[in-house]
C-alpha cells in the first residue's frame, strides 16, 4: 500500500496551459465591460490565481466603477470562443492521470464549475478524473485550506494521505496549511521555479515526474 490515496491537481497552469489565454481574455472583457485597460501580463501579475469575484471587486474599488452587468456571461462566451482553438493540456498531463488510475484523482480550483468542466472536456482530460472541486465548494478559496480539506473529506481520504500538484504560491500555501504533501509545478512557467521553491517544496518541470511521487 502506497503513502497516498488521493492525487489533487490544480487546473490553470497545472493540468492545462491556460494562463496566457485566460489573462488575454480577461484583459479584453475588462476593457469592454469596465473600461479598465490592463494587458494580459498585468492581469496575471496582479491577480495570479485569485478567483474572478475577488479580481472584479478589487478593480471596481480601485477604478471607482460599478460591477458590470453580465460580466461572467461575457467572459465565459469570450473564453469559449478562443479555447476551442487554442486551449491545450499541459505536456504529460494525460499520461500522468492515466498512470495514477490506481488512486483517486481530482481537481481543486479557485475557478467555477462550468469553466473547469468546459476546459477539461475541451482538452480531453475530464473523464480521467474522479471528482472536481470548485470555488463554490468551500467558504474560503485558496490560499485558505478549506477547498483542499473539503476535497479530502468528500473523497474519504485523510489530508496526510493526499498529494497535491500546484503551480502558484497561493495554492501551495493552501495545500500545506491543509496538511498535505505538496509538490510545486513549474513546467509551463520555468521562471517560477525559484519562487515556488521558497515555500520549501520540491519543484518539478516534467509532470510525469509526479507519477512516482504520487505512487510512492
């Protein structure tokens, strides 16, 4: 019997190479709906893996504008339009999920369920996962540990028997606070490796290296 019964994956920047796509889409919709002009790079730097609600409320307060009507619908439509052509799984993601079929596998993300399911289905990974946990499944999103603890409880696994793959500091912070073994992933953004390592976690750039760690 191995050390772990549940492998938990972040979504954006981990299982799917979506961050540049999401940031550019957000940049476009923020300009259209709020008159806020930020480049995709600026959106990523300012808000990283923060949930959409946090980002929009912060921008509304910063720029003194009202929460735009139908913002989420417009953002979802813009994302779907471009994702069908440009969204890709992270190299090694499918191979990793298939190799971990002997333990449970799930996604824990600060995104909403519709976005998560659409993205995973688009890149062909949805049916390789046993469960999806989204931002609405707990009172507090990452960097709080609530989502991770909810996922473990829902899957009937003790936190100590969970292993997590995360590419962002707020996710690593949340997983560590939940008492889970945490691995940093820098495959899509190697330049993040040093900052991820500052959390005291092992950092990998090849996702398939997670297989042996999860099956240890």
